[in-house]
C-alpha cells in the first residue's frame, strides 16, 4: 500500500496552470499526485513522472499523455532530453520515504520492524545502511548523525557503533537499536527516528540529490513555470526555502548598489503551506509536511 498523497488537491491546484502544458512529477510512488495532475490536463497535455524504486513501476498509468521514467530525479534534465523535452510548465516533488517503503519491513526503513540494515530507495545501488554502519570511520558516522540526524550526542553514538562492530557485525535494525537500549523509553521514538533518518539520508544521498534536482528544475522551467515541493523535515525544507528565495543554498547573492538582487522565483505564498487538521487526522504522514511553491521569474 502507498500513502494517501499529502496536500493532494492544493498541490495540484497550485501546480497546473496550463491544461495543454508539460508537467513533471519527480516522485511518482503510488501515482496519486500523477493521477490528479492528469485529471487537470487536456488531450494536448503531457506528464512525465520519475521513480527510482522498482516497486513503483507496478503502479504505472495507462494513458497516452503519461510517461513513467525509472530513474533518480537527480537525472531530471538529461532524462527529459531523451524524450525531446527541454522546457516544462511545472514540476512537483513530494519528498521523503513512502509509507509503502516504510511498511515493507525487509527494506529496513522502519524503526518498528527487525530487518536487514538496508534503507536503499534504489535496491540496485551498492551503498546500503549495513555498509555505512560497519565500514564508515568513526568521524564519518559522528558527522552524519550530527548533520543529518541533528543529534548532539553524535560522537558518543559513533564510538558505541565502532566499539560493538569490532566484536560482531551490526546487521539488522534490531542489532543497531540494542546498542542504544540505555536511552530512556520516553525518548526512544524520537531518538531512533533521528538515527534512522541520518542513515537513510546518507544511503540515498538525499540532500545532494535534492540540490541537483532544484538546480535543474530552474533550468528547465518556462518563465512563470511553477515548482511545488512538499518536504517532511527541516533539512529539506531549509534547502527548498533558501533556493526559492535566491536560487542558492549557501552564501549571499550579488546585490546592486541599492541592495537588491535578482530573484530566481516569486513565492506563491510567503509562509509554508501546511495540511489542515482534518487531513492530519486522516493521514498521520501529513503532520510534518510543508509545501512551498515558487513561480520562475
């Protein structure tokens, strides 16, 4: 089962402004957003969707206006060029891990199941969670827990892992959790969510991939084209917010003598759009969602 798409109506309302246009859904998953986009398109409209997860291919849509590309969205621009597409009217990204991936215990994404340390969105890639936990240097582990998990005790966690893996390889999610059984029970849910998030981001290079996709999105969007991004944690949202503000991820843009700079996008709404209480009650995944919409200048 795939999750109910978060902010489904609102995201597609804000995305599709030209029924005859070309649109891209870079996170196809169960196809919920893609199906809604297709409802808004005329017979002339086109939708290209991306997903690197082989499971997502089972959800393909039989529609001559639709093309599903089994590829990581970091290859957005080149993949579209293969189909002769150089500019598009809108791009939608619903980031994060699908409920299907969390619920497939053997994938190792969930803190609730005992499974092999995996966490690969693309099961064909070499790097997985087991390799990271058992082979990364202590400093590398500490850095990923600090920067990707926002865990202050990152160095202590890294030391624990390096110590225990010398005695026995750490092979399952339960093996990893047992190392930190000393964490008070009332803190465990949040703690393990942060630990697993950090590892998952490293396995899938999620922040680097997001940056590459955002830069390519700007290049291929038509003037007044729309970029709609739904994120689920602060690391993603900060990157999206900053990019939509000035087209950069760090540093400051060049300013003229009056202190103004050329904006990459106009924001449809200054603050992030969040689901209402009714949607959160129906779909718990929506609780942490933030949507931002940029209109290319």
